[in-house]
C-alpha cells in the first residue's frame, strides 16, 4: 500500500492486529482484491471467521495455530485449489468458490502470522513476508 498505511498495532491486541493485516498487509492484497468495493465488510467478516476458528479450536499457542493452519491449508489444496487454478485464480471463480478459497487462505495466513508475531514461532520471513 502507500504511505497512508497506519502503524501496525501490537500483536497483543489480536483483533486490531488481524484487522490491520487484512486491510493493509502486503501478503493479503490478492485476497482482499475481490472485496475492494467493500473492504471494511471483508475485514469484519474475515475477522469474525478467524476469531471463531481460534475460539472453537482453542488456538492459543504457536503449535496449535500452526497445526490448525496446516489442516486448513491441506483442505484448500485437496478440495479447492484445482478448481481455483482451472478458473485462472481467485478473481475468475464464481462467488461461492471465491469466498471459500479466500477464507481458507485468509485463515491460514493469519494463523501463521499469529504463530510468528504473537507467540514467537521461528517462521522465516521468506514464508510470511513483511507485514
């Protein structure tokens, strides 16, 4: 994004941190692209879905986040990726497929970053990229 990007909130405020990543994080740009006309709605829905996942699965450690993120990533690979690839990427997908794919990728990306930044997991910057 441009220089109008606000400072990154503390990872201790998980909601603010996650919402910032969704709205401004460089790695999240392709995921928010289909929703630029309603970016705040995308951020709010994504946060609710991520927060539900964290709460329902008690994802309050790096190991728990990484394990669940891996499960979601594997599910995306097994069930969705071939359909997304066949349509030339997320932007070419019908709405339901697009939403399912984006949410799976959002959850995975958020979980990996929370594991790294909140819980100190030794995840390389090459994997998560700069915020």
